[in-house]
């Protein structure tokens, strides 16, 4: 049996953990939230580059997974190679689903909804050049949506007006009205998919990367025999964050929570 560690800044990666548990029900899927440093989407590249590789090395030392899944677009589009260089297990990243969106669009115009950090990444420029030549790609960064998702999973109501405020400018003229596919390029966003769908014009399709990341994790993970164990959720930021995250973890089946001091 395989043990995976799914990592994100907060609750967003729980969408990827769910997809992985569905695709590989026999796996133990541990989870780590860097709540002490949340949110990533408004941090500078330098701050994230200084933290991510060493944090992931610590997490791998503690959780001892067979595969590490970076369930965060903001982290993956910046630091995937640096993280790979620091850990000895296979690392799977989560990056915006530009390729399928560019293949499937009927109008030739796609939207990328992500964090402010992800929308300004050179990594996205490369993905566009490689997979979306001849398409119009409209990027929209929102830190507000991340916050709304984080609070929604902890049981707070979703303010639809705030969601609309974050989403609607993507559909502004001249090209916005022709968007037919929106890529949910932040793992927090599938948690509020219905509210985002309501804020989009009718007929717009939302796609995310959960299933694709799960498939890739299954492809690269070594098949090591291991004893069955309980899945553990790790959290940074001390006891206050442990308490704040407990309801979200419980909703996704994590009862054991351990604090990581970094
Ligand atoms: N869930 C993360 C992502 O996929 C980022 C959320 C944050 O800003 O921390 O980009």
C-alpha cells in the first residue's frame, strides 16, 4: 500500500486529496496545510522560494510518504524544481489546466482564474506558448476567492456578491464575453465551484485538475508494501491553527491532526 502526502497552503489541497482517495482507495493519503504562512497567493516569489523547499523537506522527513503531491498552483508554478531537488520521493505538481481548456474551447477564448501570484508566473507564459497558441487566454487573479473558500470549508457562509466581484471582470469586453471555459487554477476554487458558476455567464464550463493530478500521482508512486495506517493531517502555525483547521479536516475525514513547527 502506498502512502501519499498532499500539501497546500490551506484547505485547497483537500480537493486534490479527495480526488486521490477516490482514484486510489487503498492508499493512505496524509495532508499538510501550511496555515502558518497562508495565503501563498499574495506572498512575494522570494518569500515562497525561501520557504517551500525546506518546508517540503521537513514534511517528507516527518510523514515519510512514497509520493509528495504539491496541491497548490501558486507553489507548483514557482518552486516545483526546487522542491524536487530537496526531497528523495517523487513529486507531483498541480498546474493550470491550460492544455485541455485550449483543446476544448469552441470560441477560442479561455479564462484562467487563479491567485494573484499564479497569474503573473512565467510558468503560465510557457504553458500558453506551448499549448494555447492561437487562443486568447484571459487571466484573472483573486486573493478574495481564496479567503472565501477557506472560510466556506470551515463552515462560514459564502457571500455571492463578493464572488461575483472577483469573477465578473474576467468577462469584460472586448474578449471576455466569448470565454466558454474557465480553468479553476487554484485548488481552493473547486470548494466554491457552485458559487463561481453562478457568477459566470450561463453556459461557461469550469474545469480543474483534481483527477489529472490524482492519475499522475498513481503513475509515479512506487508500489511499496506498507502496513495500513490512519491518515494524518499536519498543520503549521501552532495550536490556534490546529483548532481553526479541525472542522475542515474533519469534513474531509481527518481526525488526527499534528502540529509541525517550522
Ligand atoms: N491553493 C493554492 C493554489 O492552488 C493557493 C491559495 C493561497 O493563496 O494560499 O494556488
